């Protein structure tokens, strides 16, 4: 499917109302969005007021309904409020795992997809869109499925092309990506990769950086027609979501936040989990703490990360950079304070990709420090399916 979708995206470019713009061609702003200057940079305090007012042109349920109907009279200001207003919705979850998306992608990824299978994928994607209406790739997949069922020139396919391009346009209007001050803004980390793919930008490396209380993914880029050496993307809402969800102060609060089945860990982060009850052979777990830590450590110094014993039935993970000689590496350093030997699944996300891929591991022995090493450009590690080792 990857090759076919790249062709579809090339067609999407023809519909794009905005491009990656420079200082001299930034978006003009009307009186209705007076808090915005030059670029359409999200001001969440201002957004909170205008999208929650039923008398406002930007009332969120109204915008969402118009978007669902593929209303082509939506302006860039409307789409801006829709996309960034998603952060302020109760169901905002930038890390939501959509089983329907996974199942639909498996169907569409086949070499040959017949109409019946494409219709099944469409039903799955419709359910996924109801759960996460601002998730870009759902519209890309649904466009492809609609093209298989109704034809490339059908209204159904065109409507999803419009939705995809509209959300890309919101990101493109938020900055020029050249530095912290004019970074592009995304509400889902994976949208950075969708955005780069759309404009033919390829990343050679990625790092999480901080500036004036904001958090940025900074991508080093291959040579490109936009003359960008680095792409700055503001991911603050996504990481704030994690902090809000997992910075727990007591057991009572923790009980309201779990249990969960998986978690994504980025470089420079420490994760402490506590195993919950076993279900169908696997443990769910509660996140006790998710915090910043050193982002680099020598391979011979990983013992120093565990200066204190953990609480019973907990596991501590660190994701850090290191080096083996001149070879840069990413380490997952962990220690289990559980009584039993455990197994788990790990998945890694490489620079330039929005998808996680499965990788092997050695399991967890009680009280023994474990280290997994990757020499690939890993920027995130997913931990899932913790269970007793056989």
C-alpha cells in the first residue's frame, strides 16, 4: 500500500490551499482571530473561549459537524480552531491506540484488495474516525479505501482528500518550521511525520529539545526544495498530556489512571510502573511516575541509575543515549522489583517514521538490571504485553 498511497499524496498536493510559507507570505489574519499575529499560532487560552461559545462562528461541535460533512466553505481559520481545539476536548488523546486503524491497515496493505475487503476496511475506519476525528492518517487510509470501493473520482474519495489536506494546512499555517519561535505545531506527535512525508521532507535524526517552557521535536533534514536544514515542531500539548496523565502523587490518584496495557517511552525519560491484576495471561499496569532524567549515560555507568531500591511489584525503565566506541546508541535500561521473571514486547520507532516496529528483548529477571541496546536512530520505545515468563 505504501507505494500506492505515495501516488495519492502527490495528487493531494494539487488541492493544498496553503504551502510551507516564509516570513513574507505568512497568513493574513482577520479581526475574528485578533489574538493571532503573522502565523496562525495556537493560543489555547483564546481558543478555549471561542470554541466553547455556542454563539461563536468557531463553536467546536459546529466546526466538527461541518468537517464531517466535508464542507468546502471551511476557512483556514475554521480548520485552525478545529485542529488545535482538539487539545481542549475531553476525548483528546494524542497517543490513542486504535485497533480499527490497525485492522484496516492490515487489509489495505495487501498486494491485492478486492471491493469486499475495502468495504470492511471502510467500516473499521469510520469507527476509528468517530474516536479520533483529528488523526490525519485515518483520512489517508479512508481515501484509499473509498477510491477502491467508489472510484478515484468519487465524492467519497474527494471528501477524505479534502479533510486530509485541510488538517495539513492547519499545521502549515502555524509557522515556517525554521526555529523555536516559528515552529510548526502539532496536536499528535505522529503528525510531524505525516507532515514531512506530505512535503517530501526526510529526517536524518531527531531530538527532543526545550525552549522557554515549550517542548520541540527537532529534525535534521536531508537536502530539500524548501531549503530547510532543520525542522522545528512544537509538541508541547502531546507531552503535557503525558505529564498530566501520569504525574501521580498518591495511590488513590493512580487508581483513576489505570490500568493500561502499553506505554511509549522517549529518550531522556524515566518510567516507573506497578503491575496490576493479570488478565488473559498478561499483566496490566499502572504508571506510578513518568519523569525527565539524564538523556545520556555511559554503558558502564548504568548501575548508577538505580541508587535506591524500588517498591515491591514495580519496574523502572530508563530510555537514554549512550555510545559504543564511536557508535551512537540508544539504551533501554530497566530493573524489576517483582518476584517472578517477566517477559514483555518491545517496539521501536525510528527517525523519519511514524510507525513502531517489533524488536526482540531478553525479558526481566527479579532484581537484575537489564540493558537493551539499539544502534539504529531510535527516538521512542513502546513497552507492552507484560506477562510471566515461560
